[in-house]
């Protein structure tokens, strides 16, 4: 059996034997990365790694949908690019004694007589798998409060229209269905006839795992935001089954189109999904923990990595800087946000991530750090890498008192920014700040702008000879002070510093542009000509997720509800055994006047369902019979509110799902997870893909 190894395969310090032999005694020493809230009431996360030792005999790798073809040409190209690395990873794990399960969905006919398929079907089961093992999983309990990070409801294809049309014709010429062209797993990934398994059924995979007493599962393949998460053998189901499951974060991809919200680079979309998985589903690992070398990275992913270090509470940087980065830097940067510990503010968990960063953004105030963490910062700067500082970064590592077992860096302002912080003027003396016309790349797109700075004016003059002052601020009867500066450091690195940093100031578009442009400049990139001013919470621009119907009032105003075009509301429902058997009845009840039935249209999976007024006249209702439902198959419910009265009724009311036409009270489930869109957009009553692929977890309700 022919095999190809890429590079030197090893696990930690133990070199694997030549291909063909198998090691069962060497454990897997893994670094599992997961993100945890920095405090119970926070929305910010620490990105932490923990060491775990897994026994190969208790571990399986599942390859999800690594198909030979796909309807998206770019998706094919990306899988083709990382398939050799994926194959090498699988070979290495197999040689260590790990069970390998190939799961190319919809492709079992091609493997009807393959030894790995025959082996799977021959696996005995002493107990029956849970009923849920057979079904797609759209959400688990840990995702209940999550906000899904990307819009995939249009299918996520990122081909250009012309290249997609050409690709569809090529698939037709090959005798493939352009919508479902896959027939087998990619030939670039070896299937070992003598020991591997093949299955696309969750119950069969469950039997394999149980028969081999598998406790740990490693998921690789595509696509993370759809199949890797949701398949019956995917991440969510493994979590529900109580297995220790990890995603290999550099051996996956997403179906995400940058033209859809949040309007970011495709690879940043994948990063957002990995963040989501680490925060709400399971830990991740990287392939180099097994293969050595560096993690895999796509050739077209040329984004520099921006590490944002936040260690201050006074100015709300934990809110402003991640929001700014997520909104305005996602096209050209890979972003890592690192926060100080909420219990010990003089330590920064996960600061090791700056070792892999190309650019550092600092917002910290008077912190001392453990020696190994301060060494990380010193090493980063000494390497000549660019640094951007916000407000209190001028005295970031200069605590007011000596801290036991902590180091300071009082010269950070002089060493890194070429300035000397010497306190500030009185807090009630707000400085007048003027941005003048300039050809400097940081200021070129801003133009003239003046504002009164929130907070005190910093004293940072005089500056070094290699420091250029871009903006000054002044208060009466005092010399002007630098507000924004650039500095070419002796180590060759670029630095930018601004004394602006208050939350109100950073909300000004011109100040946002200043910081964004400075980050691009420091990284050696041309700043954007202008900021994207689209409001991500505007339901006329995209489908906006809400948690309760009344939350829609936060996203809608009179101009939206009084529009003549519809307000669209959609939700994903997952029928349980009872609702699939009896059907689903939805009731819109409200304290407002009940609108006429003609003012509301409804669809289930794109098919219209009749709407009628309830017998008591207090609500509108529509019913979908059991013939259209399947246990565990997500379905899409869409409501179009066509009148002001219908919109007001929905905003002030509730929607309940009941299990039968009788709509008994004890069977009612209130539907609180919706997405809303305001506008007359053809196709809003459905999605190009089934709800299990296109629907987001934050719109899902599981019924009984």
C-alpha cells in the first residue's frame, strides 16, 4: 500500500517510526485551546491552552465531508490545497494507533464493497445508540446565549459569479450534479483497507466508537460552520455523547462569502467560527502538534496577525478595541485579543500568543507582569515588530508601587514610542484637538476635523528626534502637547502612539479612522480609503438575530415598522418525536390589536402555509402537518408582516409553537430566537440551502 509522508511526522519529542509500523505505546501529548470568560459578567474571553494526554487506543479521528468535488469552486481549491496536510495528519495518527473514520456524507454508494465500509457494517452493538445519534444537531445547550458570528444563509459560496458559472458547466461536463457534485472522498486522502472505517451515519459511527471504547474524538474536514459542527458525527453530537472532542483548527474551512455579514475576509470568517467553537462548543488543537513544523495556512491567507493586549479598566478598552478591530480590520488582519486576568490584573493569561503576532496594539495602565510575560513583550519589541499604543500605553508597565514577583518597564514610553509621559493636566481641562490636512498615510483620508478631547490632556513632550508629531492638543495658557505620534525605533520597528483613548472619543469616525489607519501604517500596509459605515445592527442591511421578540424594538424604529414593504421574521425549528408526529401549530398573540390574517404570510421551508384568525379572535395562527416534518430535521419558519398593525402586534406579542391542532397550553413552546429583516427582498421566504446548513444556531428552537 503506497503512502506519502509530508515532512517529518512526530508527536512532541518522540519521532514516529517509518510508515508501515504502528506505535500503540506512545501517548498523544496535546495542547487544547479553549476560550473562557474573563469573569462571569463579562463578554470578553481568555484564550488558554491546557495540556492533556490521550491514549491512542481511546482516540479516533473523524474526517468530515472531505469530498472529491463541491458546488463552490473556491471550496474545492482550498480543500485541494490542505488535503495533503490532512492526509499526513491522518497517516501519523493512524501510525500511532488512533482509529480513523472517513465520513464523506452522501457518498456511501461509492464504497459499498470497500473493506473499510464492510468493516463498519460488521461492527456489533451490544447496546442501541441514542436516537439523537441519527440526526443533525443545530445547537447544544452551551450555545444558548451565543451570537452566531457569520451569515451563511445564502450558502456561503465565495466564487465570483462568472467563475461559478464556468465551474457549474465543468461539473455538468463531468456528469456531476452542480448542486451536489460529490461522489466520494478526495483521492488525496488515504483510506487504509486494513483498519479504517467509512460511514456517514451517526448511529454507525457511534457503534464504532463504542465497540472500540473510544473516549476522545478529533474532527478534521469541512465545512466548520455547517457539517463539522452539525453532522450526526460532528462536534456537537460528540459533545452530547460525552466524548472529549477537539477540532483541528488549521485543517478545516468555512462556507462563508465576504459579501455577507460581517463583511470580512473569508479566512477571518473561518477565524470567527473557530473562536465560536472554542467559546461555546469544544477545544481545538493544531496539526503541528502531531506533524511538527508550523500550523497549516492557506497560501492566499496573507493577513498579518494583530495581537491586541488589553489591561486597563478606566477607558473601556475591552469594549472599544475588539469592536473596532472586528468591524474595521477583519478584511486584512488576523486578530487575537488578549485580556488581563480579572482576579489578578498584573498577569495576562495567554500573552504567549504574541509570539506568533506580527503587530501589537497595547492598551494597558500601570501593570507589573511576571518575568516570563514581560520577557515576551521585550522580545517582541526587540524583534523590530510594529507597536501601536492607545492612551495609557504611555505608562502601561509602570505600576505606582513595587509589586512582589512582578517586573515593570518604566521606559516603555521612551523605548517604544519615543515620548516621555509625565502625568496629565487637570481632568476638567479638556483639550482642543485639530486634525489638519496631511499627506501622511495615517491622516490622508481623514481631512480637517476638530473636537474637544474627553478626559485630561497628557504631558508627553518633549519627544525624541526620531518621533514625528502628527496631531497636537491644547488647553488655555499651556503649551500644546502631542496627541498622535509616529516613531522609528532603534531596532527598526515602527511605532504609533495616541493619547486619545476615551470611549466617547473612539466612537468618533475620524478618531476610529486615525487608529485604523495607524494599524495599517505600522504593518506596512496602505490604509483603507474610507471606513465601512454600514451599521451591523441595521435590519435593512442584513438579517439581525434577536433573543426575544421585544428585542426587535432595539433594532427597529418607526421608520422600519411604518415601511410599506414587509418585516420578515425567521426561525429554525427542530421537531422532536411528538411535534414531528402531530405537526406544529404557531400562534401569534399580542396585547395590541389583532391584525387581519391577510396582513401576515407564513412559509415552512419555502412553502406557503395558510394563516387564519383563532377561534377566540385573539391571535393569528398557522399549522404545518406532520407530513412535512421529520424528527431532528431542522425546518425554516418565515413570517412576513405586511402591515403596521401586524408589525406592532409581533413587536408587542409572543409566538408560541404547540404540538397539535388543539394547541393545548401544556405543550406550548415560546419562540424567542429569531432573525429579522426589514425590506422587500425576493427570496426572503426561504434560503438556498436547507435550514440545517443555512440556519444559524442563534435562530434555533428545539421542540419536543
